[in-house]
């Protein structure tokens, strides 16, 4: 649905989509691969990766919640609420599949499994579904960011956060 919006509103609407995309692309692909490469030297990079992701997701959720009371534009608020909904989904996947990965890795070692078998379980049941979800969210967020740039609001966003009566 096309919405009449100013260039300033479109720029503000893109902000949280851009932060979520940064978290997904840069943090969870590039920095994660760097952290895995350097894990034998130090686990500090992996801890930094997790901390950065949680901070960025927290920022998105806090800004979207505060937009409900402070943002005057429904268009901006709608895009921010939709970005926050995806950030909550991603945070849930991050915690659930991350915990499963840690459990499988250390549980495999505790049960006497070889390191290769523990890594296979961890990668197959924890990391692979997470990375597929990350790639899916990247595609969806690129589309949402493009829609915010062109003044469109997806039907799902309107159903999730309907316009006030004067805009309807």
C-alpha cells in the first residue's frame, strides 16, 4: 500500500530496518565467521559478537517501543513496529538455537562423543537452522527497507499495526 510520506519520514522509517540489516549481515555473517576463525586463539571475539548482537536488538526494541508514544508519524511507527517484531523473532531464534548449540556441543563432549560428532550435531541442529533463518530475514528485511524507501507499507505491517482513524 502506498502511503503519502515526506522524505524525512521515509528516512526515519528506514533507520531500524538498516540497524537490523547491519546486525544480520555484518554481525551474524562476517563477524561470526571471523569469531569462528579466531576461536582457537580466544573466545573473546565470539563473546563480543554475541554482546554486539544483543545490544543492537535491544536498541531496536527500545526505539520501537518509545516510538509508540513519541513518534508523530504513523508511517514511521508502523515500519519501526514491524522491524521490532522481526527483531523479537530473531532474538528468540538467537537465544533458542544458540542455547541448543551450546547444549549439543558440551553435551556431546560430556557423553563421550568425539569432537567431530559434537561439531556435526551442533552445526546440523543448531547453527544450520539459525543461518537459514538469518538468510531468510535478510531477504525480508531488504524488501522492508526498500518499501520504507519508496513509501510503501506491507499489508502484514498494516494488519499488525493499523493506522489511526484519521489516516484510514
